[in-house]
């Protein structure tokens, strides 16, 4: 069909429709139209043909539905400027009417070069919808603008796509993840997604990407379908700062020492957790009873003003430089360690419950008898101890460097300055005035004058009674 023939046909169709339009007494269209679709025919018109070749993309019209054109009225809204009942299987036109030049104070039609907005009305659901249209570029007027005496023809009609970007949640704490998504209404066909961000750095072609913004971030999404419809929307995520926590440095405690109040992190008011951590009487403590090793302690604090939490970690190393095994009943003990705290109540705290009595030649420590004539541990002495049950006394401190034990004439209660067992014959071979060595509360005896040696060796952590006929010294460095 050549252009002249098509043009003539359009004029004929338009003439018939305009000639047959019945007007009400006020000049408005008298045809039964959907509410709000009434229009005023004027002397200025633009004829738009809708032929059987028009492609209806994502739109399903039925007999009784309407299609019309709308202009912007004086109030900034849309008013109908021409409409017609949709015709199935035949060509028809929609006439767009221009503004009536005689009604100076009222805008009742299209202005010259005004954008023509299209709608359809679905009679069955009594709903209307904005639509997009494409114009035949072979016709005189195909830019979508109203033109007096304009002639246009549609090529396709499209159900427009609307999108809304979403972020759940849209307010997060630093480091939290956010689920992005986009809701699509209308449109049809294959869909492609393109996400970006401000600040820049994020791109994705996924419909629902997962993000973890570091700062307040606006995410943009562009959705395009196979019919050329493209929409863009944005959503902003607010990122709240985490509370600032000043965590403890790693530190050491002695095995079996008193419960340690955990107040080494600022701000207080958070929650401590980890092996050895207990909560008692509204406070957190670390109990150094779980054995020697490194214990990881976590602290988490929540800022009530933001709801954001952060955590830190530090290590408490539980150590014991010497472990003294104490059997049930009477025995002797000593240490090769100068303790960090020589106070007997502190040093003996790990064996508070089984301890009955401790004494040496200088005095007695007897809690049950309320007798405390010695209050500090003397590393140069051995001790006699009685325990209710088998137990272990950890000692923390520094190893004795001068491994010489001075002996007085007569009986001495000596410590063992060694972490290893030492043969008694070797140990006492050159000790001036040495006569006899015995276990404390034991059966072992070393009495070389009579060839008796049931002692065999002195053991680390034990104490021994030694008798000499003169002053002298024992060296454990052999």
C-alpha cells in the first residue's frame, strides 16, 4: 500500500467517525464512555490509525474495552482528549482533539506539540491502564506529539513495565548483609537486570543480589525487557557504625589461681564467652581451673542507641612453671620456682580445700587450727604438708638460678632445686659433714655409713630431711 492510498484511507475513516459522533448539549462526547473518559471534540484534531497489523504486546483487549488519548489539564492531571471502543478484526482510528481556541480560560484539549498519553480501559474489571505505543515512521507524524491535522498510525501497543527496587533490611550495621530485589509489574517478555551503586564499586546482573555495604549506599537497578521497555529505580541503604571496643591484650594467669574478674574490656556491659568463663552475681569471671593452655575469650557489646554489636577476642594463657603432686596424708614439698606471689594464702589457694596443715622449721600454716606463724613461702626451705586427698599445687614464677642449698649442722629440711630426679649418691657425694637423708613422712633412707640406700633419688617438688655434723652446702647443678 503506497503512502497516498494509506493517507486517503485514513482521512476517509476519520471523516466517517467524526461525522457520526453524536454530541451532547454541552458539546461533549455523547457516546457511552468510561467515567472520566469524556472528551470535547474541537475543530483541531489529529487522526491516529489502529489497524489489524498492530502488535499488542502484553495487552489483551476484548470487545467492549476502550482505547484513548489523554492530555495534561489545567490542574496538572490527565484528561481524555479522544477515545473509541476497541474494534476486533478491523481497522479504526482514535481522534485526538486540540484545545478549543474559544475557551480561553479552560484547557479542554491538546496543545500543539504536546505529548500524547495513551490509556486502555478494561470493561470487565472496570480498570484503566497507561500504555506505551510505537508509531509508524512512514506516516507524516510519528513523534508522539499532537499536531493539528496530524496523521499517524500505530505499529505496536505495549503494557508498560513498572519496577520498584527493594533492600531488606534498608538499615544495617556495618558488615551486615542486605538482600536487594526488584518488584516488576506490567510488561512481559524476557527481562535483564543491571545493578550499580553510589559510591561506585558494585555491579550485578542478578535479579536479587546480596550485598554488604561499608557506607551509606544507593543502589540503582535498570530492568529491560525484550520489547525495548526499560525502567530504572533506586534504593538507599543506611549503614550504622559498630561500637568501638577497646579489647584486652593477651595475658597469663597461673593454673588454679583465684577467679579472675573480667573487667579488661571497654565499654563494659557486654557479654564474655569462652571456656573457663562463668557468670556469677552479675559479673563475668575466668576460672583458671581447666588446665594449662591458651583459652580464647570473646567479648561482644551492643550499642543500645543503634542496635549494632561488635566483638573482640583475647587469649588468657593458663600456665604453671611447676606442678607439685601432693598425695593424701603426710608428705614433703618444695619448689624450684621463686613464686610470683609468695603469700601463702595466695600460693596455696589452688589447694585450699584439701590442705590441712603446712609447716617447716620456721613455723606453721594451719587454717583449721587458726595458726599462722608463717605467712610467706620460703623457696630455700622444704615443707611438711598434710592433705585431705590427692591434689596438685601449681607454682608460677621464675626458675631459681642459684641452685645451692645451704646446710646447718644438725637436721635440715631441704628443697629440691631441680625439675628432674637426682641420684642421692651423686648429690651428697661431696657434701661436707653429710650423715643421713630421709623422706619426709616416707620410708626412703640414704645412710651411707651403714650402706643403706632405700631412697635412691631425690625427686622434683619433694622435700627431704638431711642431717650433717657440720655446716655445708648442696649443689643441684651437678
